[in-house]
C-alpha cells in the first residue's frame, strides 16, 4: 500500500454513499443504477463500473478482501486490466 492511498474507511464511506444514491438493492435495476452512479459520482468509466459492480456482486467482501490483501503483498496496484 502506498503512503498516499486513502484509508479503506474513506473508500467505504464513499461507496456507502454511492450505494445509497443508487437506491434499494432489490432488483437488477439496482445494479444498472449503481453502475450509472459509479460513473457519474465516482468518475469510473462505463466498462470499469460494470466490472467493479460485477466483482462485488459475484465474489463479495470475503474473497475481495483477501484478493486486496494479496495484491498489496504483491505490490500490484492497477493489475493487468489497468482499470
């Protein structure tokens, strides 16, 4: 992890706001609204927002938290996809 990386708490707060702006997580429409909100609020590109939402939906926090720790240990910041 680099010194200038924001703490995970800041990112969590940002994404809690994004999820709240997207509305209720009750249907596939939620996932479409979430992707739009990621693009407009968090400045993700359309393909990156799609991929980010898919990762969260398909893998969840347990797997992604472990992948995050492994990426930090390997010093991989952007990965091969470069998002």
